[in-house]
């Protein structure tokens, strides 16, 4: 699995952090997504999928 984010699309909703806080964080100054792990293991793959699905801006992309 490969995870990428489009910070220009991010609307700082924080849904990624709520669904996968070990994979995503938010910048302190504006809340834009920060990707912590672009290649999560199978044990965290479902959390990454949930975070992508919950993103209102569709700023998280997953390649299986």
C-alpha cells in the first residue's frame, strides 16, 4: 500500500487523524494534513482506508 496526500486540497477537518492518528497528523499553524507513514503495513491498512474514505476533500489517495 502506498499513501499520498494532496495538501492543497486539504480542508483541515481532522478526519484523517481521528481515523488513523498513527498515519496522519495536522500542522499546528493551519491544520493541514501531514502524512507520517506513506507505506503502512497490513495491520494499519484498514485505518488508512477509513481515513481516506472519511476525508471530505478527498485529499488522501491510496494505491493498493
